[in-house]
C-alpha cells in the first residue's frame, strides 16, 4: 500500500493523532474553557475541570444530573423542550450557532456565559457537546465603560439645559426689553433687538434638542415607549419626515439598562436613516411577543449601499451590535425587497427575565 507525502513526516512515518481514551481525556481536562457533554435526555455525561471551576460543582456532583442544574429559571424549565424541538425539526436556536445565556453556580449566583453547542450522533445515540466561557468580567467592564459614557452624556445634557440654557434665556429677555425701549425712538434698532431675541429662542430650542439627545430625560421619567414616541415627533418636526411610532397599547416595561440600550440603538438607526437614506417615511416599532421582544426601525429611503465604506459604516454598526450584545439581543440590519432599510434588534424574553432575577 502506498503512502502519500501528506501522510508522512521525517523518514516516512505515518502521521496520525493518538486515539486512546487517555489522550482524549487529557485534552478535555486541560481545556481552558468548560466542556460539558449531555445525552438526548439532557443528562450530564462529562464535566471537565474548567466546568468544575466555573460552576462550583465537582464532577461527581454534576454527572448524572440534568443539565438544567446549571441554569436559572426560566431556562431550566425550557431546556428539555429545546432539545426535543431540535431533534424533531433540526431547526437550530443555539446548537451550531452559539449565543450568550445565563448560567447558575452552585452557590446560587447567576452569570453570563458564551455557549457553543455541537450535535454528535454515535451508534444511533444523540449527544450534545457544550463549550462554555464565563464572560462576567468582560460584561462588567463593558457595562462600566457604557455607564461612564452615559454619565458623561447626562452631565453634558444637564449643562446644556441648565447652564447654557439659562444664559440664552437671559439674553433673550434682555433683547426683548431693549426692543421695547427702542421702539418709540429707534425703530430700526428695535427691530434688530427683536431679531436677536428671536434668534435666542431658536438657539434655546436647539440647546434643548441637544440636551435631550445627550441624555433623554423622557426615558427616565416615562420609559422606553414614550421616549421612542418623542424621537418620532422630533424627526417629524425637524426633518419633515413622516415619522411614526407603532406599538401595542399594553407594554410591559423592561429593566432600565435594557431600555437605555434599545433607545440608543433606535436613536442611532434614526440618525443614520436621516443622514444617509433620505427617507420620506420612517417607522419605529416595539413588539412584545410570547418569546421575543423586538425593536424595529424601518424607512423607505435609498437602502444600504452595495459597497459600504468599512471605516464609516463599521463603527456605527459595531456600537449598535455591542449595545445589543450587552442586553442579550440579536441585531440585524438589511435592505428589504421593498426597499429602504430595516434595523431589527430582538431579545429573548427568557433572557430578560433572567436579568431581572
């Protein structure tokens, strides 16, 4: 039997990896990431050292138990249904895709995990291999950075509204008073003073708009739905675009952090549509279904360019995708067949419930 060059190295010895159980066990136990295998009933079959460190259970405590042991509600109650649905339909929701989920340590603490799952069939039996990475520290640092940015925006917004706003208001009042005094004697100068007062009014309106954009007080006071309605109204007034908000009357508020990130995604989407898309109509929609909560921003503009400049486009998209990832959301941006652009950010309600727990 001949041996191909790719099968040999250093003297023609055949190349192959060792296949012993000890070799595979060594790989499993020395892996940096947690690796957990389960059968089709969700029973844990193996639990490596990294998984022991991550969850706090010994291998003996974990093996033989259902994988839901490592999940908080409501994921725990739904997991077996996920497996059954996948085996029946082969439609992947996590398997073969990977996503962020919440884990549950032995001491009862929850934490975010990046999870990738593979499906293996061996002698007619179905098995699933999960590779898990604790992203608690990463998410903590990301949240701290975003919080710092939002606090800075809040201070800028407050300074614009309070400090600069008061100065402009004072100038406006003085100009109006001067215009009245000059009316009887210097009609031309009185008109100029009145013009200054009107310009101050316009500057004050712009200052309020900038202050609101820096930090949306409406979001804090009345929540996401009202804040998105305010965005639509502002776009209609300033840009003469038929901007509308669509959403069910019954809206269950989300946690403040999630609402803030969804608001910023909507704000960025609308700004991009106005700047690049030249739309005549724009719709901001909030949808709250049984399984998913979605923010949708659509317009009838020119749509996405066939070739986008990465230097200009990627930063805006990366910021929105980053915000979506912080709240467990999936972000999709595309041009529908009907034209225009659609930005869609969806979050599983199970993830939202786990954040509140």
